């Protein structure tokens, strides 16, 4: 489906979406305000693109797409001899039809992996040689299919352990291959598409102890001349973190290795960071109060001020989901809890944070 990028807010009113509240006059979308800084992207599903209102919002605001789930191993390669291209193909086709860039996400991760990947036909754990061959076959097949259509890939995702006393995550990748799978994944991706920009991607990159362990991994790869081009700061942040000094320190630390920086999965939760799933506690609220809105607006203003300051090393900023209507943080990690982490509300209207993000001299 091709959507003409006409006046977005007029289109929303025509299809019955709540009209925009009074705000100072602004023209253009995020991509227009930041055209001299970096591309502005968004993570989408194939279903998102079939909805006219969301499609219009995407085209008015963003110039880069990331498949949120369609290219992860389990969805795209569920069985050893079966690839499911439908959703990934539809996202890439939409991007091509509308002149948008595409970031591929992701080629090697410890989560969302199919059961067959680490086992042989008898149900036993495979050898290192078998697993690396499967990794190469998968990367080669996926990257080749989209060669020339996807400009950048998150090659290895979240390989650093959450435990500050450890280095690499004790995943099945690591248990079977040691740390060799990381360099090999980059080598396989580069062989398949030498022009693609290749990223290591992780979260909590701004926390000093994790930042240094990520730096250690990146430096090892760079020193070994592994074909890595950049590091993705996921940007799953909150109104409480990161502090500006920690974000700046991270950008400086990683860019000192000559790597490109991208913010790959940006959202700003209105709740403190949690990873482990739990139920809502008695009396726990999930209302988007004026106080939370004010703190979120200030946090978005702070991080985008830093992004603009370091635009010579930041080569892209991507939001994780389109609007507060549907976000991956709804019900995660707290069951039944609604979150409001993005720049557009549940009616697809710009929030106060959006206005603050574009409130600067272009």
C-alpha cells in the first residue's frame, strides 16, 4: 500500500482522530526538523503499515524503518529448512515504495530463537562447528535477500551479561561457541553485504559499569579488525535515567573507537527501570499524570539536546514503536500496566514532549 504523505494532521481529522490541541505553529515532522542532523526512524510491524492513520503518521514523521520483530530469528527462520519472509518483505517493500531507509534487526540474539537452533536431530546440544555453520547460513541467507535494501544491521544483540561481576552473557551461543560467535557473526554479515553498516546493539549502555564492559568487547573487536562499524544504544530509558553526564560519557567513550553511534530503540518510560516480570502491587497506579508528563517532556528535551550536540558521531535515532496506542512496555515488566513512553499519544497526536524535541533552531 502506497500512502501519499499529505498534510498528516488534516488527514487525522478527516478520519476522525482527535484534533490537535492548541500549540505554537510548526511545519513538518521529526525527520524534517532533524534533516541536517540524522535520520529519525521507528520500529514497526507489518500490521502497523496496513493502518492508514499509522501509515500517514510514519510518513509525516520518520524516514527510516526497523522491523520490530519480523527479522528476529524465530519469526523469520522458525524451522531449519523454512524461512518466513512475508512480514519482513512487506516492511521492506513499504520502505522502498516510500523512499525510507531500513535498519535490519537482528541477526544474532539469545532471545526469540527457535528450539531447533541449538539441538541436533536426537535432541542433543550441537557442536560449535554445527552452530557456527547454522549462524553463517542464516546470516548469509537473510542479508543476501535484502542486500541493497537494508543499509544497516544490528548484527549481535545484548551479548553483555546483566551481572556486573561477569563479562559476556552465559547464553547458549556462549556456552557452545565461547565468544567466537560474536566476531564470526560480523564476519558473516560483512561477507554477505560488504556495504552494510554493522552494529553491536545493547541496553543500559549509559550505566558506567556496563558501559565499560561493552567498551571492552568493542575494543577487542576493533583491535582484531572485525568488520564492526557502530554501536547501538538501545535507549530504553525512563524519566529517571540516564543522567545527561552519563549519556555524554557513553557517546564519547564508544565514538573514541572510531565507531558510529545510533540510538536504536528509543522510548522514555514513565516508570523506573525493571527487567523481571511481576504483577501490579496493591495501590499501584498507571495513570499518565501531569507530573509524569512534565518529567518525560524534560527528559526527552535533555536527550535530544545531547543528540544534536554529538550529531557528527550519531548517525540515526530510532523510536521503538509508533505511539502510546501500542507499545512493547504495555504489560512489561508489570502485568496489566499501561505505559506512555513515546512522542505521540493514543490518538496519534504529538505530546508536549514532541513539541519540546522540535523546539530548536534548525
